[in-house]
């Protein structure tokens, strides 16, 4: 059952446990936050007028920067575990304190303070869950699991709506604060459980919210027309949505009386909007992005805001306000959020994190402040009614549409440049989270329709990693391409996507002049039909033994009535020890099959990795990387000394991510290990690209061998450029630099003592 769930969620074995824990934590945090929003809005509006909301909104936008800065400074001095658990318990205790004051004292200043406190909580608490995820998961695990974790947020939104209306109706609005405290206490317990189970791989003091250098981020955004367009879209959208959200609260205040009635109304609204958001996200978002592209889907929310504002202006009813804010919530957290994330796809990974952090925090909060200032000027100072504020929303929504059109144009240009320069990452693990919109797939289709096989194979690799249920039509057209490697790759993609519409064409390729294409076609038929491949060979006499055996193994290993693993294992064993005329090709095919079949044939892999034929060993190492066989890691590490297999061994080891960082660090610091092996380890750690890998490199910076020390420093430099979000041990780097300078000047002292003997001095200078 566990494996069936993992397959349904498109995650790998072992991912379900940490994914479930993290999604539960985020579920509890979002449930608590949304419950707090319901309570704060109801309590504030029951005591104050809606025109006074801008004061607390502006105060929240101003204070959030100071609060986050203080939190980051405090977090750097404590362990991650203590920060997370302590924060949740502090938030829970504060909720209980607010409940006591609201219930027994009813102080007038309490509700504005609570309003601002909820805003601070909403910024810090979800970030803490993602910080925990960063240290629980490797980079590749995160890309697979984050979709599951994000689902916990939507479910939390729905649950909070139901909880809010139920508790408010039964016990009163103030009781929602106790519900928040209970949810946070459970979350703190879960975080302790995560720690006790050993799932947190790295304990660190770095829980920063973003890069340290704000000016660098700002300079990057300002210097790029594309990034300026993204920032404009995010800023204007935030202003419009905050403005329409204020209108929604103002109409609720106008038509509803009493804090409990407001709390029940807001709870009902969040519940039904959350359900619609979930359905929209699961059923429509990906399909709409693939059909219409990023540009058109980014227009959905501003057009909805424009129509909703016009409706509110025309009718001025609570129903119109519900429609306006409801479409905002549904589209913002489904289509618009996914489309906005895709805007960052063409950016180089070297600075993607930095600019995304700046736009998602500084620009977003700046938009909140502008919205509050707008309401303060027009509604509070000029006494413009909430209904008439729709005129301003209509003007801003029009500007929003213009900004989207500019961003859409820039996106297409940036995307084409990234694909042309092969800057999009085609890594299989990243592909599990990759969704290509229509603009990307259309341009990839043009690349795949070209004449250069290398360009076509690159485009196909991006189609492949997206793992769509249906392959792009251009892939089917490549079944008859002149290059055999293109035909073979097209068959593999169509097989992985389960496309059976091309079965007649695949059957025709059983007579392809290239043996690899014929073999791939035979394996396709074995996977997707119930026909025994042996029954087809009477009319096909142009197959090598390894082709027939490969197809039979694929047929027998396929889950179903025909599955017979013992026979499949026996055939693979024969292929792995083949010494006939085509023995190398047979063993190579066996090694390739091991990585594509279910993990039932482990003993054969070790012998094929040690095969004296380079092609066989190369394919076996690739299968080792796909299957992630931990016990074979020492064997593959030894192959780093083989120049013919170094690249494949390094790539396969990198697939293990943080699970083997400890082993790599032991090898790196062990002087008894061959220097030929040790010199390749820094590159493997760079490919892993996690904080643990960076620490392993930093701890070996004092390596005595100068050449190896240079490789480690260069690896750290590459790691910083490709993953700027990973903190550097500045103190250690400065120590190493001081040692290098000291050694450099010591060399001059030695040269000086040698005197005027030029020949000796030259010899010593060369040695130094």
C-alpha cells in the first residue's frame, strides 16, 4: 500500500515518511494562520471601522522587516531544532495570552496588536516549515516531495475554514485563539518527532530568510528588463489584491453585525474557496498552462479582478464582493501561482534564488504597503466609499494587464535564449517537478524538428523529464528521423508516457536497419502489449540474441499475469556472463536493463560494474545510479581512478545526494586513499550541491597537498555560484587565505636566505 501511494504521488521509495511529516507540519501551520486571520478580522471589525484597517496593514508591512531581521539574528545563535520548537511554543503561549486578555479584559488596544501579530506569524511560521524541509531533504528529494508538502497548505486552508466557523458558532470568536494554540502545540510535537527519528540530516545555525546582501539582489532586478517586468507584475498584483481584500472586509462589516457572525462568515468563505482552489489546482492548472501558456494564464487573475471590480461597482452587494474576492483566492493559489513560478524558469540557477527571494519578500511587502497607503488616502482621508474604490481597482487592474503583456514578451525571449544555450536543467530529478507551458513546448518542438541530432536529443531530454501522461505530437514524428539515436530516444519517451497510438509504427520499426532501434521497438511492444515477443520472431530473423533476450526479460518482468521473475533473472544471468561473439553487446544490454527493471536483480549489478569491458561497466554504473544501491558505493568509488569511467562514476554517485556525503568526506580526508580517487571527490560534492556537501568541502580546506587543496577551493567556488543560497564558512575561508599568504611570504624569506647563487635560487624557486 505504501509503494502504491508513492507511485500515485510520483515519489520514490522512502519519500513518503518525510513528505508526510512535512506536509502535516505545514497543514497545521496554515490551519493556525488562516484561523488567526479569521479571528483577527472578526475581532478588529467588530470594534473598529473598516477605514481604520490601512493603519494596521501599513504597520504590518513596516514592522515585518524588523521582525524578520531580529528573528534571523536570533536564529543564527541557536540550533535549528531549538529555534523551530521554541518558536511554535512561543506562538502557542502568545495565543493563550491573547485569549485571556480578550475574554476577561477586552482591552481596546488588544485587537490592533493581535492583527499585526497575526501578520508577523504568517510571515515567519510557514518559512520555518520550509527551512525544516531544506535540512531534512536533499535537493533532489525536495524537488520530488515539495508538491506533496504544498498540498498540505491547501488542505490546511480548507480545514481552517471549517474549524473557524464551527468553533466560532459553538464557543465564540475568542475561542479560535485556543484552537490556534492547540494546532501549534501539535506542530511543535511533530517537529520534535522528526528530530528524534533522525530525519534532520544537518544541524545548523543558518535559518536565514534570504541572501545577506540586499543591494546585490536589488541591483540584479533593476539591471534586467525581464526581472523588472516580473517585479512590476508581482507588485501591481499585490496592490490590487490587497485593495480588493479590503473592500471585501468593508462589505462584510457593512452587512454583518457582531464578531461571531463575521467569524462564521469568514470561516465559510475560506472553506469553500479552499475547496475550489484544490479542485482547480488538481484538475485544471497544469492542463491550462500546457494549452495556453504562461502569458495567457497570467492574464486570468487581472481580468477576473477587472470584471469583479466592475460588478462590485455596478451592484454594490455583498455577493458581488464575495465573487470578487473568491475569484481572487481561487485563481491566485492555483493558476496564477503556478504561472508566476514558471516565470523564473529561464533564469540561470546561479542567481535565481537571490532574485526570487527579493521579489517574493521585498517587492511583495512593498505592494502591501502601497495598497494600505492607497486605502488610507482615498477611503480614510477622502472618505471614498468601499464601492467607489472599485474605480481605483479597475485602473490598477488595467496597469496589471499591461505589465503582464510586457512580462509575457520578455518571458518568451528569455526562454528561447535559455533553451538555445542549453541553460534549462534536464536533470531527471528536477524534471519530476518541471512543468513546461505551451510557450516552452512550442519552442522545444521547433528545436526537435531541426536537423541537428544533438539539438533534437536535448529537446527530447526536456520532454522526457517532464513525465507528461501524453507525449508531445512532435515526438511521434521523430520515429522516422534519419538519425538512429533520435529514433531510439523517441521510442523510449513514447514508451514512458504510455502512448499506444504509435503501436503500428513501432511494429514497423522492428525491421529498422539499426539494431538499437529494433531492440527498443521490441522492448516497447513487450511493455505495452500482451504479446510474447518470442511469438513475433518467426517472421523477424534480423535480431541479435541480446535483443531477443532483452525483450523477453522486459516482458517477463512486467507486473501482471505473465510476470515470471525467476525466468527473467535466469535470462539476465546468461546475458551477464555471455562470452560469445556479441558478448560485450549482450552484457551491455543486460547492464542497461538492470536500471530500467524493478529492483529484483541486485546480485548481477556488482559483477557487471567490475566488467573489464568499458561499455559494460559504463552502463552498469548508470544503472547503479538509477537504483541507488548503497552497498555498491565503495566499489564505484574505486572506479573514479579509471579515466574511462570517471565521468559516469561521478554522476552516479551524485544521485545519492546527502546519503553518501559522510562517506565521501571520509575518503576525501583519508590520506591512505589513492590521490587519483581523492582528486575527483570535490567535483562529486559540487554535483550534490547541498549544505552538507559544502561543509564536507570546507572541513578539508586545510588539505596539505597543494593541488588537492586548489581543487577543493575551486569546488567551493563553483558550489557558491551554482547555489548562492548555501552559506559559506567565511571564518574558515579567511583562515585558509591567511595561511596561503603566510606561506607565500615565507617563500620569499627562504629565497632571500639563498643569497646570490642564481642557479640554486632558480631551482629552489621552481620547487617553491
